[in-house]
């Protein structure tokens, strides 16, 4: 609880710093606060709190995801001073809104009550509706904000309907009561099935699972790049953590398993096939994110509720996958911003041309992170997909796993095509200017995806 209070207060502090026009101190203060929150989670100092009763459970799973989200947010904020250097107004508000959204992600990783699930979902989402429209004079940014808000409101309505139906069966919002009801003989029926399905719809929207993915390409493309990075990493981690909490408590009844199979297959297919056609890098990363959601859903599908607690193999695999994916994605979006500036604001995949000749180290970093997302051996992405496939084999989902392998092979193509651009000669692009701080963040992300690929035991 101490860490949640710290991050919430930190967001308010950002707003006050903005009043006094202290833009240069925003990122340092925010990063110091995030490091303090990491220390609180790592030591466990005053994390549980009796006033919350049983609504939050700060176990090993919640702690791992919370620290992971805090680390990724700190890396994004290290990119902040360079990104907002040319922006004079409303910088503090953007930092504050990301911190408030982060609080929702931390709650999603630790909730043990359906009411807290709804509150966490909304705390995570509402700041993002505003952040997506951060470029006030951009029609594309305004469109992204409106689409995200409208579709998000529908997803929230579905989730509330599901929570209501489940409450009507158990008389309680507690996940433990729901698990007891699910374990009772003859626990089935239309009300239960619809309740589970509607909650899954809300959670599937947040991670961009098909057919609830339509917001991702437009919102990723229209949002400010720093906000897109936050959505693709921290929001993804929080959404998956919340999804696991719910799936693990239900024990995966047959009706829910069938829905999850369809979600997984559709997400893997649409994400990878759609990414093949993308020439805009942000939209490619959006469909890439949809594809990775499919692999994460495959891991969720293997959780039958037999794993006692949230430190199970499924939970560990989800954390390893989302954290290493977030490292690679953060570094790639920083490189994208550098290349975009060198090409007069263009966002097509060809903006990376000439990177090898201008800065060989950045080109190698780009290659390493793209190979990690593609799941090539010796990278963390390969270990992540390998762990997911092992879980699927152990749970008996062989056909779904086989389809996942085919989609993983298909996905290699569009990542390699982007990497190829970096090693082609430039055609009139400007200089690739990278600040020392951005160079450090890109290097850290690259070392992370390689080190965790060679020594995955550091995370799992």
C-alpha cells in the first residue's frame, strides 16, 4: 500500500511542479519516486494494509509484475526529457497521467476482488483516453482519443455486466468465493457462462485480443510516441496480470476454455497476417502487439486453476514474456523517434535506412530487439515463446501450440523486413541524432533482451 500511495502522491507532485514551470525537474523527480516505489515493493515495507481487507493480495506474482511495470516506466521517463524538449505546455500533466495510469496497472496485478478489478481497470484506462489525444492540434491524435474512449466504454460496460452476473451467483465480489462456487458440484449454467465471458471481453479489450483489437492500430499511430510506448508496455503488463488473476481463480471451466481457444487462434492469425501488410512502423508495432497477445493468451489457456497460488509456472512465464517484450518495445520506439526526426517526421518503415552507416551500434541494437520480438534463439523473445509452447504441450493443447509455432515463423518475416532497412544505404535522410541518455536507455534495453535470453533464470 505504501508504494501505491507514493506513486499517487508523485502524480500530484508532478502537477504542482508543472504549475511552477519546472519542466526540467519533472523526469528526475518522477524517476526517483519510481525507484523508491521499487525499493518498497522489493523490501515489502508496509505493502499489505488492513484497511483494504482482502481486496488486494501482494504475493510474489503481484510483486514481480509491479516491479517490472515500475522499471519499464522509469526507462520511458528517461526518454521523456528528450521527447518533451520542444514541448512547452502540459508536460507535467502527461507525466502525472502516466503515473496515475500506472497505479491502475499495479492494482490489476494484485486485486483479489471483482470490485477492485473494475476500479483498477478504470484507473488504468481513463488517463489513457486523455493521453492518446495529447497532440491537441493533430486530428489523428484527437481521433485516437475518441476511438479509444468509445470502444473502452463499451468494454467497461461488458465487464460490469459480467461482474454483476457473477455477483448474483455468489453474493460476493471476492475471487475466493467465486473459486469456491466454481469448485462446487454442478457449478454451471447460462448466468455463470455469460458472467465469465463478459469479464473476459473487458480484459481481452485491454490486451488487444481479436476481435477486440480494432482500437490498437489507430490509437498507437495517433498517440504521442511516448504514450504509445507506455501503452505497448506497461498497459500490456497490467492487462495480462489482471487477466491471469481472473483466469486462475475460475479454474478454467470448459465453456471458458472454448472461448479462450477461439480468442487465442483469432488473435494469433489476425495479428500476424495484418502485420505483414503494414508500412507504417507504429501500425506494424500495433499488430505485432496483437500477435504477442495471442501467445500470452496461449499461456493463459494452460492455466486450469490447478496451480496453487500465483507464483506458478504460468505466472512466471507471463512475467518473463511481458517484461522482456516491454524492454525490446521501449528501445524500438526510442529508435523510431530518432529515425523519425532524421526523416522530417515520416513514420514509414524505410526511415531506418542509413542507420548502419550513421551509427553501427544503434543499428545492431535495432537488430537485436527486432530479433527478440521475432523469437530468434539467443534472445529473450525465443525463451519466452519456448516457455509458452512448453506450457501448451504440458496442458495438452498440441493443435493450438502447433498453430502458434506456424504464426511465430510467419512473424519473423515482418521483423526481418524492418531490420533489413537499417542496413540499406540512406536516400537523402538527415542525421541520426541521439542524446547520451537515449543511447544509455537503448543500450540497457538491448543488453536486457540478450542477457535474459542467455540467463533466463535471472527473471524466472
